[in-house]
C-alpha cells in the first residue's frame, strides 16, 4: 500500500471525529489553524481531560519548563486524562498537520523538544501509580515526576530506577535511556521496562512488550517520541530501605583531594551499591566542587568513600552524608537552583578518566566562566563527572535497547550545563558549549580513548548534535520501525530527536 493511500486512510479515520463535533462548532466548519484545532480537541475529548488557553493558570503550568529557553506560548494546552483521549488528540493533530509537543516534567533544555506554538500536550493527569508485589513491578503514568513515584514506592519498600535529580518527569527520562543511583546495581532505566502503553500515530492504543512486538519494544527503549505517545510504563521494582549519602559543596582548595578520591573510585570501585558524582560550578565569581555520594544501604563498607570523607572540608560537613530515604537523597542536591533561567545541557562520553582529563574539566569550567562573565554577567557554568562502574551496561544484552547502541565497551557520560537569563546570549552559549565539548572530546581522543565511536547520552545532548552521534548502528533499525508505525511522519510535528 502506498504512503499516500495510508495517509488518506488516516484522514478518513478522523472524519467521524470531525462529524461528531460539527454541531458544537457550527457546521459547516473546517479547522484553519491551531486555534480551530484546539476547539476541535476540546469538543472531542472526555470530561477526564481539559483544554486551556492563555491567561489560565493551568495553561501557564503546562507550558512551563525548567529552562525558560525551552518554554513557548502555545495556541492552547491540553491535559489528557485517558489514553483514549490521547488517541483522539493525536488523530486530530495528525489529520490537520498541526504542530504539537508532548511534555512530561519539562526538564529538557533543547528548544522545541517538548514545547510548541501549536498544541501543547501536558501529560500531568496521567499520574496513576500501581504496584504488583507478585510480579515485582510498578505501573506509572507518563505525566508523573520521579519525586511523586519515589514517595509512593517507598511506602512499600520498593523502588524503580529513575532520575538522580528532583523534579524530573518520568516520560522523557525513560524514553531516553536513564541513569540512576541504582544503575551500577541493576542497569539503565530502559533495562527495567516490562511494558509500554503506547498511543500510535493512527490512534491505536497498544500494550507493547518484548513478546507482543519486539522491534517496537526495542525502539521505545531509548528512541524517544518517534513512535507515538507513551501514556504509562510498567517497570521492574527492587527492594529499598534506608540509603546513605548526600551532597556537599567544597572549595577548590580541596581540588587535588577530590580528584584523587574520584580517580581511586573510578579505578578500584567494584561495589555495585555505590555511586559517585563530582561536579564543578562557576557562578557569582566563585567556583565550587559538588560531591554526591550514594550507597544503597544504611552505611557504606569501611574504606569505600574514605578518599572523599577524609577531606577536611567534607568532614566538617558530615551532616550532609547521612542515613536517609531514597527520596531525601534525590532531593538533597540543589539541582533546581537555576530553575527559570535559560539553559542548555550537553555531554561528552568518555571511556577513561585520567588526572589530566579531570584537570581539563575544571579548566573548562573556570575558563569559560571567566570568558563569558563580562558579556553574560549572570552566567552559570557547570560540568559533571559521573564515574559509573565498568560493568554498568552488562545488566542487559547487547541488542536489548535502541540506546545505547553498543554495550561492548565501557563509557560514562558527562553532564555539561550552562545557565543565563537573556535570549540575546542563546547563540553565543550554544557556540561555546559546542567548542568546549569538542575540546574535551579531542583531549580524550589524544589520550587514546575511543570516544569517536562512543554514543552520546541523548538526554544530555545539545540539540546541535547529529542523531548519528547518539544512535550509531541503531539508526537503520530505528528508521525501519518508524516507517512501519508512522509512515505519515506525524511525530515529526512534535520536536525531539528525529530519525
């Protein structure tokens, strides 16, 4: 069947929806733009859903993003309350070729990835949480943020793999891969998905599993929003109790001690219950080192974190490293301190962590802050080193997910973040971040690291990166799955990584 014929079939499938609302919008009537499409959606969805327009509080919430540079003023926002209403919405925007966006938590810093000037679909009402202790799974709605999920699951002494920062939506995080405090122990978040409830571009609601459709199941594990709208996830759960850890800020006078402790962990740690993040932040004419330590248990084994805990300034802040709930651990770092600023993420994948590379990360932080501070006086520059264990990708088979496209080598992602306030600086910051990531990549290659063939983490990557740098050999198969389920390219109307 030709693409034109199948697209015609999609249009015909929407005629019943158009007819059903004819009286509500005064027939004869045809949608001539996003505003009319909003009216059609409002007349088509059930009472479980709602459409909002500018000046409504819910409209503002639906369009809000962590980075203001990712927010746009949509024609309207819609909060679907059921998968059936999501189906009605996607058929309408598809048939009318109306730009739309899908927002879970709104932490993606790439412009247009989860925002639009057309129809903003905010999944906030898809907030169901259910636990199956026999199957050891939890089913969660795609509109939840992880804080809500963690709070609910802790009451049952179980946990799923998810974000290490507060305020992150489950939808985009899971569909991109997902690194967790528990990843060394259990793998990536996509390694723990049992099923997706997916609304396909033609409006069909499908339960996608490894047995129902292995190709689509594989593609959804890292392939983002290219195959429809996911409305809920069924995930493996794992036992959880009190954990140990926290976040401490240190002066750069402690740099050598922090570097030595981080390199020791990278080269020697083997305990899968442990996780470490080390970051450098330059802002307000100072540079600080943030150390995040985690252990899945009430106390780490003796000696595991001594390199960090023996630092005098860390010892003075021992109260930050304590026994706590998992949710408390996630909320202990000030990751929302820059909420509302403009901002971009980017990343570099590295296969080794040397003393010289660690020095270069600090140098990039301080150099670009000093360079930008006179022109962008409010700039925040942040670089993270995330030393995951060597076997973090061994919890799933090599061909189990679209991302990462390879699991035969160890690599670890870096998070690069810049924040600022004026839109006049957007292009400058983009160029600086591209230059900085190239500098670190070239340094790693010069040290003999095989990073030219190492995938970038798509949930961190700046929008100017090509999809080949993230998906590599997965791209061919992803494009085949995309062609089978969305030959009309409806999901191109929504932003994001496109194949």
